[in-house]
């Protein structure tokens, strides 16, 4: 008797469970980061199993991931406790994505841009002293492609190039801790694009500043590279301030 049609093979089961895990994780993570589930609230595993119609193993794996991010903790005889935002791993790209999906996205954008302002100009300065010839040439080429995409109004291509440009600067800095911030930068740039929090056509000044950073790094002029990157960050602040004023969103949670 061929029972293959009635038996789910392990590979298929794994795919199904992974899909369920991703769905529950996304829903719970978004709810916690968005404030729909308040800090101090207690979740019950059996309630979650019933609400999402998934197995206890799926729920437990989701809770394990959320606990690793600092969003929850499990207490005996209490249950699953939602932790304060002060306890979250705010550098986790997924936490950043969920916070950008919340009503407090402008505050999240501001805090990340403040971090970028502290790090990326110095990364550009370091890159000017550590970059090799090929890396510098690639960076100049990326800036030129950004210019073309920006002028053509190709938002998707410009976003990809913008993410890659900032990734390359962090990489060229030679500082392994700076390099780890590349996912954070990618999330905030993607979030600004997704939520229409950046101009449809990049300002010509922004395009020129990216070219200035690349050319200064190629010339090994760290001071000019740092100054141009500071201006990029300042322009991002100005764009967000304008959008915040129009949207009426709070600057801080």
C-alpha cells in the first residue's frame, strides 16, 4: 500500500512549521514593538496556541527568539512577561523593522540617525586611510551609479545602491564593530523608503555629497570624507524633521 500521499515527509513538515513560526513571530514582534501588547503584560502559552492555531513547539520557538531579543522573559508561576523597551536589543535588525512599522517610527529613525551620525563620518575618515585602490574605485563607481539612478527617478535601484554605498564605507573602515552596523543601516534606509519618508527624487546635493565622500576616500583625504558624511547625516535629519512636522507624529515615544 502506497501511503506517501497521506504521510508528510520531514522536509515538508519543516517548511510548514517554518512558515507558521515566521507568521507568529512577525505578528507578536510587531504587536510588542508597536505597543499593542504593553510592557508588564503576561502571555499564556496555551492562549497563544489557540489564537494562532499552531503547535506548542512553534509557540515555544517563537518565544525563544523573542526572549533572545530581550522582548520577553519567562517566569515560573507567572508566564511570559513582556519586557520594557529599555530591555530590548535595539540593535537587532528585526526589532528595528518592527519599530519602524509602529506609530513611533519617527523616533526610531531619529535614534538610528543619531547613531549613524556618530559612527559613519568616522568610518569614512578611517576608510580614507585604510581602503585599497580597488575598493576606492568601486566606491566612486557606486556614487556615479547612485547619481544616475537618482536623476532617472529609479527609486528601487537607488535604494539598493545607497545601502551598498554605506555598507562599503563601513567595510572599508576596517573596524569590525562598525561593519556589524551595516544591517542596521540597511533596515533604516529600507524603512524610510517603504514608509515614504524620503524624497521620491534624491536632492542633487545628496547625490553630490555621496560622490564627495567617495572621491575624498579615494584621495585618502579623511577630513573631507568625514565632513561630507556629516553633511549627509544632517540632510537626513532635515528631511525627517520636515516629514515629522507634516505628519504630526511625536518626535519621541
